C-alpha cells in the first residue's frame, strides 16, 4: 500500500507536456521553450514537428531553437527517443529506453545523435543540431520518433522531490517522422499473448497487441471479453475502448479491467475484436491463471471488492437444507405421534362402546 501511495504522489507531482511543436504551452508558462527549424525537405510547412522526405544513406541535420525564459541559468536535457505505444493505447515519445518490438528494424534513437545537455544563460537562445543518419537500405513506411527536452533538476529541486513535495514539471517533445516515398503500407495487427497482470495495483487481464508494420495504426476500436473455459456464453469481464493509436512496429498490453475483482485460479478464454483502417481483426486465445499468480496479484492489489466465499455459500445452503430436513422430520414425527394417539383413542372409545352395549343387553334379559 505504501508503494502504491508513493507511486500516486509521484504521478500527481509530474505534469509532462508532450507537444509536437510549441503551440500548447506559452513561453511565459515554461522555464524554457523550443521551436523546430523546419528544413527544405519538410513535407508540410504548416506542421510544427519534423515531417521529412529523406533519401537512403544520407545525413539529416535537425535544428531546434531553445530559449531560456528565466532570469537565471537553465540546463536543458535532450533525448532522441523511439516512438512506442504505451499501455493506454497512446503513441509515446517520452521513453528513453523502452522495450522495443522485434519487428522494428530501425529505431529512431539508433540513428539520431544528441548532446545530452545544453546550458543557457538568462534569456539566452541557442540552436542545437541533431544529426540523423538515414539507413543505407531504402525503406517503405515511416520511422517515427521524438526529440525530448526537459529541464535538469538542481540539487535543491532533487532534495525537494526526495521529500515528496509536490512540484509541477514540464517537458517538450518535438516529433520526427521520416519517410522515403508515398507507397502505401498495408495495415496488420497480431495478438501476441494474454495473461493476468496489474495496472496501478489493480487486477487486469493483459492482451498484448502488435502492430508489425512501419505505419501508424490509428483510431482503433477494441472490444474484449473474458470467459471461463467451461462457459463461453457468459462473459465474466467486458471492456470496450475507442480512439486508440499504435506507433509503427510496436506492441502494447491492452488491459481488460476486472472491476477490482480478485483473480481466481483457472482456465479462461479471451475473445477480442479490433477495428481500424477499415479492417476487422477477430482474436481468441485461451490462457490460465495459476494459484501462485492469483495470490501474488491479489496480495498486491488495492481496493479489491470482497466477494462471498464459495465454501461459505455452500455451507449456508447446506445448513438451510439441513434445517428444512430436520423441521420436516420433526413435523412428520409429531404427525405420526398424533396419528397414533388419535388411533389409540379411537380404538379405546370403540372398545368402551362395545362394553357398554354388552352390559345393557345383560340387564334387559328376563328372569327364568
């Protein structure tokens, strides 16, 4: 629980502004600002990010102007990151060392070289140059990445964070999209795996989806259901989401929420339908939740909804049935006893009547 609370505080204390350009946040609101210097081979001059038409075995130089908006020295850290898909189904440019999909041949981070830091005097502007080596072999589709800029923390700021004081932080991401031609790349989607997992200390079933193609797969609609293996008609959990997007040659774990329910060991089946790019991909995959997995995740989960214990339910039902049987047996025994008592009284009355009749006949007999 302490780990969960600490994690939530850190999340709340960091506000990262991912902007493809500089339009979302004004310079006055930031300690620094950045602006892409678009080259001649920019496909769309109205974009505020790099969208470049490149050629094999060439070198591009991406230039970005960084401005210090403060009256004191600022150190800006720079990263060249490969675009991935995060667990929310959003294209993410902010991960420095993400786990990359096996289908990705040329990560943007592997061809772009940056100086990790630039120091700016008060109100100073600098143009930084990021060289990008285009692969020798031609490619279809796109290479997607981002230039990530954030202010380096001072010793004072690091100490404040260690004390868990809440402080807003900002970062810029300038997107980079590289292409060599307009040849259309067909969309495709794969289901790699299904397994029990957690998100923010809440149990979910994780279905790993893969976009194996060098193109963005956008505006995805996902419908997923989880069934017990022995009952494929009644869904245990259902999740529907729209407007998900996947980076080229990436994968992510789509989380099927369990409404804060505890995992139960057993065999299950996940059925999913994904719609995007005018296509539909149906998936179905069996998976198992072991007793060890269920215990591990349930022990770590927060806000679990307590469900009635199956054994307790059986005990209660059995107890009710036993009480009904006992009451029925007692009622039957009482009924039988009363029946026998009534029969005994009936016979006794009949016997008394016969005896009384016999005595009357004797009194009426004439004397000899």
